[in-house]
């Protein structure tokens, strides 16, 4: 498992002169500290794309030692070889480009990286005391919404992250564009390809800003402890 901290660089200056600023390096250091031992790479790319929606070059700071400018294909080849575990052979199967994807980093992962690699966005990362909440956002106007088993791979990746880093926990927030005065916070307890088990807590407020504050305060409160018990009294 790896994390990628991405920055889209506005075309104010030529991207060829890009170097990470103090703010960008500070964020990278924070992420690496709080998500240790998971390796974190910084990936910066220009806000200009070719006809296929891909950028022409990347600036990389990878824990493997790669640092500087690389073509999208070169960095993809490196990651593909790392995943395949065969230095001199590249995986033959890569994902097709989804033209409906607006995020250029996602388009790069789907067009040039092997299917052996799975990617998932971290929508929101919130510091909660000494812990960190990784929040998955789901937009839906459906009443009494519940997660879809189609998204089990995403839940599995998030759960792997929270298990790998002791101070991280994952949570899902469902919101509606039609109602800004409430959201549902979902806690996924278990899942497989047939069902998702969890519970939801509705948080309300007089306006959208107050709901955000309510969510922040809720995340600072430890959720009810869920468990499966096989205890028996000794006789």
C-alpha cells in the first residue's frame, strides 16, 4: 500500500521551473509522519493537458529515491514494474481510459497503470485529537441511503489503511444537494461481496455551516464500541 499526495500546479510559471514550496513540503512531511509506516509519494503535475486529458510531465518525490521530473509513462512504468515484481518486464494489461473522469491524476492511473494496482481517493482527512479520520463522501438524494456492495473494493482499501496505521479510522458521510441541514454519518462494521453491515447517525443543524461544525464535533467523540463476542462462562 502507498499514498500519493497530489498537487495540480497552475500555469502561472512554466512547469519546467517547478520545485516544491515550503507549504507543499510541509504538507508532505505531515502526511508522511501521521501515516507512517505507509510510504507517501508527492506527485505534482501542470494544469495543462493534451487532447487525451493527460499531462505531459510530472514532478516526483518518491520514497524509493526517485526525485525530479519524469514523463507520465516513465513513472507509470516504474510503478508497474514494482507491482509486478519483475524488473525487466512490464505488465501487459492496463486499464482503459474513462473519458468521463475529470481528475487528471485518476485519468493517468487508469490509462497507464496496470490492473494489478487499485486506487482510491481520500476525500477528506480530519485530525481528531491524537487520531485521524479518513472520510469517504457520498452524494445522494435518496432517502434512507445505504452503501452499495459495488463499492466493497473501496471500503476494503480504506479499511486496510485504517488497520495499517493505528491512529487512523475510516468513516463515510452521505449528503444531499437538496438538504443542507443534515447529513448521515455511516460506520461500516463489516462487509463482503453480498452485504454491508453498519449503522448511520443523522446529524442536523440550522444551516450547512452548522452541520459541518456538528460533524467535526461528532468525529471528536469516540463512536459506540462494536464487537462480536464468543465468550462463555467457565463451569
